[in-house]
């Protein structure tokens, strides 16, 4: 069994260094891994217990890695807290409570939020996630400044709709520049952007997601033969290469070439190109410049 000690224990009562070991205490890391921690006793009677704060918060049995796993999953997938804890269980063999993951999400979003007044660039990206607590669904609304790489504001709501999103974005950008708003493909976002005076950009990541979904669905279909599946796969790759280009010039060239051969790709992709990709072509250069952002913590 692992035994943790402290090379420089200090008495919490008198502040002097302690040299006398008093015994060992039990800790259950992630509620499934028992360890021992050395306890020290000072001459004044004070007791000092070896802390494990390098990887476990005080008064908590779950490691930082386990709790941050919930945050990572929440960034990439819109799933409930119950499903997040279930995934952590599969990966780590431990299932933290939904409340612990919820607290970690709130703490992180709180650190990211801009403190005090600051001039914003006017180019924003909006997204929302949902979490479930005790069977009740809550939504996290988040607005990022794409150029400054910061989270402008966030809000937790028990309902979501055009009014809630409109009010949140309007409040978050009050007395700030309003240039562009990047979102996913929900129709209401375009209306909100127009009403608030933004140029609306459709998020490239959501278009990529749509392309991959078409390909994945067709690969699983039992109604298509191998040649038809290959046709969908190849068409999807051609479209994805547009967005994986290293520059707008290369992306634009690939897109124009695709337009010349629309009659050779499946109808689902033709609809996607005409309805989602072509409308944003004129804005593609701006999106290439703005869309790659990593939220930073502002102290």
C-alpha cells in the first residue's frame, strides 16, 4: 500500500516544524484506491496530517484528473451529467456524483469570465450546453470573444428559447462593439443576430459535423452496397478537405472546383453545399481568421 509522508510538516497550532510521527491515517482516493497518510504530532499537542492537495482537493476524495474529465467531456459532447459520470466510470472505474461534476463546471466557467470592464472585439461565438441535476435539465449559455480568446459571459438557465438567448447576448454585449456572431445552424440564431445588429456566421465546426454525420450514417446503412458507401465517403472527404485547408485561398480554390462537379456527388451533399456552405463562402476568409480560439483564464 502507498504511504504518503511530508518532508517538512508544520504544526497548524504553533507553527513550528514537527519531527515526531504519530501514526498513519486512511484515505480512499476516488473511493476505490486506499492509501495511507502519515500523521505527525507536535510537542504542543497539535496534529498535522499529510495533505494530498497536489492531486486531490481538501475535503474531497476525487482526483483533479477525474473531475477535469467531466469538463473535457462537456466541451466536446452535449450530454447530461448522468452520462458524463457514466463515461468517467468506464474510463476510471469510479463514478463521481453529478453534483461534483456540476460544481467543477461552474467553478471553471466562473474563472473564465471576464472580470470588470473591458473593450471587446465585436466578433463573438455563441454556444450552449445542457446538464442534468436530479432529473432537471439546465442550460449553460456561453458567449466568447473570438479575437481576444476569452469567455465574455455565461448564464445558467432552466429553459432555452429565442427570448433567453436574445436577452443573454444583448446583455453580454451591452455598450460593446457588435460586428459578427458565430453560431451553429439553428434558424433562430440568424434571426437573433439580425435583430441585434450582428453579421451572422455559421460555425464551420457544425458544418463539418453535418458532413461527418452523413458519412457515418451511410457507412452503417444496410441498404447501400460497398460502391455506394465509397461514393459517400469520397464526397465527404472532398468537402472536409476544404475546411482543413491551411489558407482561405486554397479553401476557395477547392470549393470552386467542387461546384463544377456537383453532379457527381450524392444529393445530401449537394443540398449541404448549396444551403450551408455556399451562403458563407463570402465570409469564409473571416471565419478562417476568427474561428480558431482557445478560451483563456483572465485574472
